[in-house]
């Protein structure tokens, strides 16, 4: 692979104008197609085969409905008097009459005709049904409803909005993301001591982001994809795109400093650091594609969308970056440094094989190891009581109308009104199906935590019925989960097998999704750990180094999930991160974090430890090789980690709770992995292991294929060629002198 990358880097250097032109042209073509086709994302998060999904299928077959239009729920609260007062009733009727002027409105259910009023008549709601799906209700219709709600508010009736039509849209590319990129730019500027050099990784990452983003947008028109897929793709495309360009540029400048000409330096940087980029990128891609093993469609598509973005970032790094480096010429060489940046970066001219941090970590490795493990275990402890779930309007900010509407419904009709349970009962081989259903479901209304249960509504065929159960507690309360489990357990224990009883509805679906994902997490983590061990054993020709790396990753994962539980679920520091309401951890977050952090952790592991291995191979001094690895690769790993933290942290300030939790988890995960695990714990353990860290049985070493990630073969060939050239010149000189 190293030789192929060497030739590719040389080709891109020689054909830099064509490579840059084709890259920009490809971006323009994809952008034209993507913007022309538009997006077609869905908000569906379902898992086929779960109990709630099976119940939903029976519900749809027994209660066929042609009404698949989007719905907006107007929720009213009288500030004075009741909603049934003559004045308030007239205001609401006039408002609903104005709603009907929208030609896309199919029907409106008034609270006075449908009796959707609270017991004290102060709170009620009206349902507006449209003739088109929720995702296709246009902005004019939404604006029309918002204007009516505002008018009612001025007339003394607080009016909020709920329903299936979304008003708080997911936004990607706001001011916080721009700030994250600016922070990344400053980190790069101090790393390279050059503003121009700092701009190149940003430029190439943005080009890669555009190509990957447009590919995902085009793909959304052909496959069912969650709207959060694009957010994850943007996060990873920016973060890895900048980091991968950083790795190659750092090695390129190092090669220039060692005296190589520009084309050779670029080719060798592509063969060495580019090999690490390809390995790291493939590791991330494998982890993301591996999400498909959990067999959850929306998780699979999120992983594939993110994998496409990472794949594009890798191609940009090994093809476009060399071309841009060649086009930049001497302007980004180590000699072209900004004096102000050099002064403030504090970098010294002299080169040594160790720095202050390497001396601190290796001086007392036992103490360093114990302190790191203690911190990581403390961070992991909250993970033991993690509760998974999917966020709803009740976890949004009180500044949104959806959250205020959610609170009004809970106030007027009880907490359980926001999470009703739909009981589907189907009779089997019964002469009197409805009588059998009534007898089999009689126990439901007497269960603890049941606020109310409607009478059974028979299906058109008469073989099934539905019962709506309102719990006393909200959809995220553990007692609601226990109620669902109790209903299912009671149904399974019944001697009467003539009736099948199932639970569905939004709350039951969320419970089933969370349970399925919680069961899938250990299997997926085991797959990831096994993959990491095999890959690292191939790269480092060692047994203990992969074991140490895997244990470090598990510490990173546990600490990250523990911190997320502590903040999002337990509510500590929630206000600092703009989390409006403590609630369950996003059900698919642990799976995503496992896959993404695995790839990024192995990225830092390879880049840091490979330098230690290279030094140990040359010197045989295990302790000094650790110091040398920190000294040479540490600054780049530090910069890469800070850049990823800045990019991921910028998404913490998004309004959407799902995006916020994803950004927070990945930012903290990188902080732990890069600075506590890789830069501190790993060097300390490597110091303790000494030469035994690089032990591998001879028979196993012969069986394993040789993967030259760092391009050692290319470097050796170039050194030999350079030495041979010098000897030839020297020999000719000597000969001429003898004959002279």
C-alpha cells in the first residue's frame, strides 16, 4: 500500500492543476444535482420485528385507514375564565374557521364538538388534519397556523402547537459550527506557525464535506434515511477531513526539513502519513458500516451516510491534499513561519528526543497509570444506571411551542396523556370474538399506574379491538415502562390462548427500540474490540500493544457513556450545556459512540505508537522510544484531538436535543481518549511493559501478513537510493582525482 500511495502522491504532485480542477468540478456537479433534487429525509425511527411493530401491523390490517395526512394540534388554555365562556368560544371558532381557508386542510376537529376539554374546561385542543403527509406540509401552511395562534394569544387564549408536523427544524451549519471551524483554524495556525498552512486543511475538509454532503443528499431521494444522518455525516466529515490533512501536511513539512525536494517530500508524506490516514479511515468506515449488524434500518443508514463522508475525506486527503501542497510551493515550508505565531507557540528551535510531558509520564509510570485508571473508573460509574429512550417534545426547550404545548396537555389531562398506550387484542378461533377480548383484557384497567382505559373498540371484521390506556406517569418515567412490561407479562401468563394481546403506540415503540439497542450494544462492542485487536496485531506485530489499546478504548467508551448519563440523565451541569430538561440517554447514542470512537481512538493509537515502534526498531531502547514517540507525534495528536473536540463541541449549541447529545458525547469522548488514554495512560503502560510490549511468538509473526502502514519500505528504498547516489558521486570524484 505504501508504494502505491507513494506513486499516487507523485502523480497528484505532477498533475496538480488537473487534480484540483477535477476536484472542484466534481463538487460543482454534485452540488447542482443535490440542490436540484432536494432532500427527502424521514423522521421514522422504527425497528422491524419488535413487539410494538408486530402490534402496529395487526392494527393497520384490522383498522385500515386512508387518512395518512399530517396533523397539527392546536392546544388552548384560557388565561381568564374558561374555554367554554361565550367570548373564548367565539374566538376559537373564528380561529378554526380561518384555519379551514387553507386549501391543504382536510378536516378540523373542534374541542367543543369532539369534547377534547379538560375537567375544569380551562385547557383543550383541536386537531387539524392535512391532505398531505406531515413531511410535505409546506411553510405557508405552518406560518398560517402560527399567525392564528399568535392572534388567539393576544385575545387572552394561550395557544401552543403539537402534532406530527414539525415546526422546530433541524439546522446544520449555524454560527456555532463556524466558530468550531475558526477554533480549528487557530489550532492549526499554532501547530504550523503559519496562517496559510493552517488554511489548507480547512479548505480540503470543506471540499470533502461538500462532496460527501451532496452524495448523502442525493442518496436520500432513493433510500429511506433519517434526518439525523446528515448531521452525523457533517460532524465526521469536518473532523476527520481536517485531521487527515493535518497528518499528511505535518509529515510533508518534516520531510522538507530533512532536506528532501518538494515532490519527494509530498510522495513520502503520502506513503507514510497517508498510509496511517487510509488505515484510520478504513477503521472508521468498517466501524460505521458494522452498525448494520444490529439490524436496525435507521441506524444502518446513519452509519452508511457517515461512512460515505469519511470515505470521501480519505480520498481527498491522499489525492487532493498532495496536489494543493504542490501548488502552494514554498509558501508552507517550515522556513516560512509567522513570527508572531512562533513567539506565542513557544516552540524552540533545537530538536530533542523528549519533552516535558514525556518526562512527566515516564518518570513515575505506576503512579500515572493508577491515577488515569482511577479517573476513568470514576467517570464510568454513572453508566451503571443508564436509561435509554427517544426524546420527545417534553425534553425540548421551554422556548419552543412544542414543549409548552406538551406541558399544557400534561397539566390539563395528566402526564400519561402525552404517552398513551394502544392495546391491540386479536381473537383466535373464537365463536364470540368481542366477548373473548373483553374477558381477556378485563385486568388492564385494574393494573397499578393506569389512570384510565377506554372501552374496547371493535375492528370492522369483529376479530380485533383496540383499547387506549393512559398511564398516570409520563412516557419517560420508569413506571410507564414497568406498566408496558406488566401488560405483556400478564398477557403471556393467561391461560386463555384465544386472544392475543399486544401493546403499541409511541411510548411502547420507544421502549422496544431502547431495549433492542441496549441488547445490541454488548454484541457490537465485542465485535469492535475483536476487530481492534486483530488490526493492531497486524500493524504492530505485538500481543500486548493490541490488548493495551483495546482496554484503553473500553475505558474511553465507559467514561464517555458515564459522563453522558451524569449530564443528560442525572442533570448535572445540564444548564452549562444548554440541556433544557434531564431525560433518558438517546437510545442509539451508545451504539453510534462505540463505532465512531473506536475508529478515532485507533487513529490516535496508530499515529502515536507507530512512532514508538519505529524508534524502538532502530535503537532497542524501550523507554527512550516512548519519549521519542510523544515528542514527535504528541504535538500532532494533541492538535488533532483539539480540532475534533472543537468541531464536535460546536454541535452542542444546536437547538435539537439529539444533535446536542451527539456533539457532547463525541467531544468528551475525544477529550478522554486523546489526552487521558493515548497521551498519558498508553505511554505510562508502554514504559512499564518495556521491551515485552513488542513481543510476539515467532510462529505467529510468520503467519501474519506484513502491513506497512507507516511506509517503512518506501523510506528504506529512498534512503538506499540516496546513499547509492552519494556513493556513486563520491566514487566518481575520487576516480577523477586519482586520474587528475
